[in-house]
C-alpha cells in the first residue's frame, strides 16, 4: 500500500551496498538508518525501534546471524521483521537464519523491486489491521 513510510535499519560493512540499499528503500519514502557493522546496529537499537532490520550476514565484529539472535531476545524488538542479506544461497545459511529467528533472507545480487515488496509485506504482516 503506497504512502506508508517505515523506519528501516540497514547494517552492511560495504559502503556501496549501504548506499544502494538506502537509495532503493528511500524511493518508497522510508526513513533509512544505515550503519557499518553489528556493534553500531545494536547501539542504534538501544534507543530506537525500527519497523524492520536488513542485516548483512558477513560483517566484521559481529555477523548478521548474531545481531538477529540478540534482537529476537529483546521483548520490544521481537516482532520487528529481520531480513538477512547474503550471497550464500545454501541450506546451511537458510538453516542458520531459521535458528536465529530471521524472518526472511535476501540474496545478492538483489532486486530492488523484490526487496521493497518483501520488506513492506513483512512489516504489514506484523501490524494489527487498521
């Protein structure tokens, strides 16, 4: 449903990917906060409750799986959809994503249209009907 603007936290250690994700997601009017690693993501989440999280699986200090696992243990954030971003399209990655409570996996290279649709769908599925 067009017109709904969400807050989305993007964590990716590659500046070019962060910029691309910001451009793709802000095209729908969403407010994007982009951070370079897991520590910065957790720091942001201390004071903010975004509508969705998009986390790169492979980052220094703390990977997307670990961030997701920690987020899902915080009551305030348990219903926040978490999408993991990865180039690894294999059973081990999918199993690990399920184990830590990820809501979806987005594979690189990604389709902007597909990504925007999946994020909107996940957020709306978590919200009570208006």
